[in-house]
């Protein structure tokens, strides 16, 4: 299994994430109906020169547009290898789901860097139209060379027993933070907003949510109209602006000290539930709407080198499995790519992982943080259901981490104090509670002995 995972990682690590500034395919602007001959496929396939020569060519203003239609035998997930060598400097590439009219893209040559091949975002359909357009007389070849059906890594339902959940009833319950940007991501988390006057008139549902012992709070910008596509900066908390986001973010963190963070934004225009694996401390970002158009400072994290990476700590496998099992019609997967889009999505994802690291260094518990891209075709109710499913998986892990082996006094830090408690228990000076005994049983032999003391001492001194 380790070998399979390594191969899977190497496969995905060469792919490239989406650029999340909204743009639609030319096909949606054409008055004529595109009729392209289908290429019928069952498995992985390399496009031949004959296949590419069958592409339909259409003129649109000063661009020549090429269309290639693919028909698959089933609706398994599909990705495409994009070849940098064949990509025109002014080329623009989309992959369109003909069932939903959703799409993945656009892709441009500059996104591909110096690598000869990158892997596109994932579609989950049996009918795909490839749209590739270039400025007149600048065609240098068709950049899509191979169709692949990824091997999905095995996932397992989280096995943390329900009995481990802590039902906290105090006024100051631990809080979990949700943030969103463009719809449907902001609408999916709206019911968790505590602003019942202007943002959530139907009432906050996050108070001791589902009796799980956590308060769930959300922050997001609002847009007019609410179902916008090209949405602009928005209003309120976490506007689509680097400076506003940072200022709002750290004020929010200071006020609630979350034990877990899930940030959301709109991803591809499809039905994907895309969990981003890593985020970069970039110095090169896409411009926002208001000067200064880039983050200040840039890069945002002075303690990390330029292009330094921080990673998600969300329970990726269990979220994918739970979304799949819910039969919501979504396509959940992990994006093991070079980042989350170099725009506000990446900026927010980085802030979440960065905050977790800062809280870790200050011995303030923040157990999980990560970013999820929400497909732009997902309706708001379904997005909300998927948010709740993801949140339940996060809470399972937070509950487990709060049962930290060796944290006998429950202060979320393993220290000399815990060592003293276990020693006094063995000497008979002080008797631990049943819960403390469970936490102190570090070798899981159901008794507290000197072996547990030695294991705990190793943890305390950093071994």
C-alpha cells in the first residue's frame, strides 16, 4: 500500500491547479451550435494526429477556436495531460462537461511553467468537449495529448468511536471557524453566521451544533446579485481584497481562537468538492480589485521563504468517503498540485495553515486547518449539506486529538505536570480518574506502570 501511495503522490504532484478568476468558454457566446464528431473511449488514451485533425474549427472575432468532442463508456473521473510544447503563447484551453455545461479552465501557457506536461482538473462525466482557441495565425499545435482516468487512493470511513466525543456544556465552548468567498461557497456556510440581522436572518444554527460540543461560526463577503458569476470585490467580512482579508482574518482569529479552520471558495464551474493539499507563500499573485492590488507585505509570511509551502491538516480521506457516501452528486477529490490558484483562494488557504502553525507554537490548540474548493454548479442547499458532512469529519478528528495521549490534566499540552500526576498515581499518593487513566495508558496494556512513565518522559523531553 505504501508503494501505491508513493506512485499516486508522484502522479498528482505534477498536476496544476485552477486559476480561479472567472471566465467562461467561447462556446457559450457563439450563436451557432457546435457539432463535433465524437471520439469514443473506454480507458486511458493518447490522442493521435488523426484525432486532432478531426477537430471542428470556428472563427470568433480575432480568435480561431478548435473543438474536439469525447464520448466515454462510463462516468468515471477523467483528467487530461496538457503539453506545454504545443501550447500557443496566446492560447486558451477549456474542458466542458456537455451534460451540465460546466467547465474546467481556463488554462494558459504561463500556468504550465517549464514542465513539459501538466494534468488538468478533474471532470466526472461521459461527454466532454475540448475548446482550444488561439489568436489568428498563431496555432502551434493542439496542447491536449493524453486522457487519463486517475486511480483513486483507497479511503476508509473514520473509525473514531462516537463514545470518544466530549459533550461540553460550558458557555465558552470551543469554536470551529468556517470562511467562504464566491457563491456557492459563502452560501453553503451562511447558516453558521452569528450575524442574524443582515447576513443570516433565519437564525444561527452553530450554537452547540448537533449537540457535538462545538460552536460553529462563519464569515464571508456578500455579493449583489447573490448568485453572481463575475462577482467583484463584494462587501462585508473577508472581501475579495488581500488587505481587507488579512485585517479581518486576524481580528476574527483573535476573537474566537478556533480549534479547527475550514476555508472555502468557488473552484471549477462543475460539481467538484476539491480538497487542496498545499498553499504557497507566494510573491506573485493575481491582482485584486482595489489598490494596492497585491498583498502587503508580499509575500505575506515573513517567517517562510518565498514559495514556501504549508499543508492542509484536514482528514482528506474521510471527507472524500463521507461526501461519496452521501450521494449528493458531487465529485470529491484531493488536489495534489502546485497550489490553490495564486488568488484569494490560495491566500485564504495559506492563512488557515499559517494560523494553525502560529497557534501550535504558542501552545494554543488549533488541531486542523485546510481549504476546500466548491464547484460553481453546486446549488446552495447541496453546498450546505456538503459543508455539514465535511464538518462532521473534522469534528471527529478534533474530538480524537482532544483525547491527547499523555495529556492527563487536559490542558492540551504534554508537560512535566502530567508526568508528576502519573508518578504520584503509581506511588499511591494520588489516584487518577478513569478518564485520566485512559489518557495515561501510553502503551495500551490497560494498566499504568513505569513503562507509561518512561514513554511520557520521552514525549516531554522531545523524543
